[in-house]
């Protein structure tokens, strides 16, 4: 295996420091790295080194398999009672004229629009408003499941759950049970930002704390259900805050095993209260994916949102620990585009996603939300591919150019 050979070459590198060699040996032996070693990786490890380790772990777990799903988003509102400094998406209630508020019927109409399409998941997340309460969401989940039972409902983050349970005077355990009974099937990873209060207090002061975020996921896991986790990086946090964030996730995962996927989210600086902070480089994005893969040894998957980081970076990330690039989206989310992502109308056909993965030598697999295989695209031929081509590029010098 190439990843194994690259790790051997790295371990034989006489110029590698003792500390980095120790970490590489731990990775080879499947031994967990410590908090201090996580910080050391951020401070000292270069991209090629991190790529070798992260790709070794990625290929040991998944080989070349790279996952995506067919999904669409519903964003009930972009109005929000909170005022997170990094948020480009929300409009405060006083700016209502710039916002949208979908009714139950609006949302069910969106679901019905996909009736004849082979999507497997609806992802519901947006701002926080008082009218979207426990009763509203319970009815929405039930109505979606009744209309299309096989469509997986992945919805809301602990930010919403904390708010609506508090209003309804429900503790987290009871609240999550109510949601499960209403038809909720999994929780996306949002709202995590950076758990450490030194940072969270400054960028997302009023919403649920890091501890509350973790407690809500824990209660959900106790019901035998699965969820994802994110980390918003590249703003005012220090490396130690990133490692602290991952450490807390790793601890909870040790206890419950309920997380499926870790999704690093890059801070984008368009049109928000932190616009003065420059965005980190693509190199830092890739380093961060790689360190996540190395640190979170009990997470099965590391995901890159192609809509957030661009298609090219998503392709690159597949060599730095990432094994999932999210879904087709169908231009149904504004969260990334409003924050300044390159993709202003994020949508990819299944064929485009498959080709994007194949072009970097990986093996595309359409998954459902719980990573069941829907279609293995390794040898799949799309109808368009077998159509004959009716033109040839002009050849300038027949004698020096080989054609076929
Ligand atoms: S990040 Fe979420 S909770 Fe914070 S202001 Fe934006 S929509 Fe509201």
C-alpha cells in the first residue's frame, strides 16, 4: 500500500525531530496521541508530514472509498434571536425585511418538490426564532416522515434544541425523546463553533455553551441515535482551543460512540462582524483536516463540505484524511454562499460528484445518512459517458501529436 510505504519513508527520515517521529510511530501502531502532541502538530508539523500520517489512517480505515450523499437542505429562517459575531447568515429580528420565515406548508412543499428524485436525506437547520418551538418541529418531522417515510430527517443543532427545550421547560433527555418520537433520525454537527469559553464568550456569547452542546448530543446518543460534530476554525482561536475542542469530542465519543463524522468548518469573513479577520490559507485548511484525522482516532469519518471550501480544495482534502465530501445540495443552502464561499449556488449532479472523486483516483460511494451503501460508483458508467463524441479538437501538427 502506498500510504504504508510513505509512512516508512517518513519514519526513516533522519532530519525528522524526535517528537514528530514519536507521533508518527504512534500513528503506525494505532496509539492515541495526547493533547500536547495535538498542539505540537499544529505548531510544528508541515503539510507533507501531516498528509502522510492522515492518509495512512484514512486508507487503513477506508482505502480509497470516498462518500457522498444525495440530499437537500431546508433553512426555515435566516432570522435569529442570537448574534454570533462570525455569522454572515442571520439577520437580527429587527432587520426582518432582509429575512425569510418559512411556514410548515412552505417546508412540506419543498419536501414534495423532491418526490420523484432519489434523494435520501433532508437536512434542516437555520436561525432561531420563538415561533419555531417544540410543537412546530415535532409536527414538521412527523409530517415529513408521513409523506415520505424513507427520507432521513437530519435536523437542528443543540443551539435550537437548547432554546426550544428551555421555552417548553423540558430537560434535554425528555426533549430529545420527544423529538425522536416525532420522527427525528439524526442531528447534524452545527453550533459547536469552539467549545472553550475563552473563545465562545467572544464569538457566540448567548447561545448554548460548549458543555450544553455536548450534553444534548450525549442524551441523543443514549437513545441509540447518531450525530455529527463540527468545529469552526481560523478566526480568533489558538491552536490549544482547537485541540481542546477535539479532546472534548474524543472523550464523549469514548463514552457513547454516537458520533459518525467530524466536519471542520472554515471561518469565512464576508459580511459579518469579524470581517476584519483574514481567512486562513488552503494550506492551513489541509493541515487542519489532517490533524483532525490524526487526533480523532475514534471517529469513523472526516468530512469536507465542498460547498464551503471549493471543489478543488475538496479534491485535495481527500489526500489529507478526508473520506466524505457531503452531498449534491441542489442549491438549497445559503449558509456557505452568504459567508463568501466560492460556490454561490452550490449544486452538483451525482455524475459531477462522482467525477470529482474519480479524477483524484478515489472510489466514489453514494451513502445514506448512516453510511449504508446506496450505490457503488467505482465501475458505474453514466449514460452520457457512452455517447459518441462528434468532434475532435483541431490538431496543429499531425506529425508531433498523437491522437486516439
Ligand atoms: S450562527 Fe446560528 S445561532 Fe448564531 S446568529 Fe447565526 S443563525 Fe443564529
